């Protein structure tokens, strides 16, 4: 066969249009030595087919088993990753809380309340005077609240009137 006929047969083979006899011819042709340079690539392809003719396909269900194994391993890996992230986050939170506590303890200001009187009797008298002043102010301002009792009494009267109104309306509706 000539070069252009082999090229045409090769093109038909690559398109899937050859017969079994033509494919056998191509296998024989490419198993020879001393081919032209352009056919080296195809020679390697056909040699691969010849060499691996006796290879078998994997058993049925192997791909499903492999997929299941891959999925279970990826789930284990993702769980492990989540657990490690949670552990790191917990550790970081603990370090922050402890650091904040130490900072608060170290930077604690001195007591704001200081003794202003050395004699306890004078301190007692001054405290009593301050509490009496607060009491007088509160008594003066709560005196005005006695008028609120009258307002509250008015609201109680309004509630009674509202109850009477409901009874009258229900009597009208029943008639």
C-alpha cells in the first residue's frame, strides 16, 4: 500500500469507519519496523493496543466501591478538619479570656474609695447629715405624687363604667 492509501485508512480508522480486516491490516503495518517518521506516533498507539490486548477490565462494581471508599474518606477528613478547627477556636478563646483576666488584674486601679475622716464619729455624723438631706429632697418631691392617687381613683371609676357599658351592650345584642 502506498503512503496516501495508509493515510486515508488511518483517517477512516480515527473516525471509526474501518472494518475489522482494515484494522487488522493497520495493526500489522504499524507493528513493523522501519516506518516513516510521520507514523511513529501511530505506531506507538497500535503497539499499545497489541501489548495490552490481554488486559481485563476491572470487576463490576469496583468503581462503585472505590467511589464509596473515597466519599467515606473525604467525610472522615472533613469531620477531622472541623474538629481541629473547633479545638483551635476553643484554645484561642481560652487564651483570650485568660489574657483579659490577667490584664484586668494587673491594670486594676487603686481603690477609689478612700477614708476622708480619721475619726469614725465625725464620719457617722457626716453620713447621717447626707442621708437626711437626700430624705428631705425625696419627701418634698413625693408630696406632689399624692395627686396621682386621685387620678388612679378616676381610672377605677372609668373601669366600672366600662363594665356597665359591656353589660348593657350584651343585653341589647341578646334581644
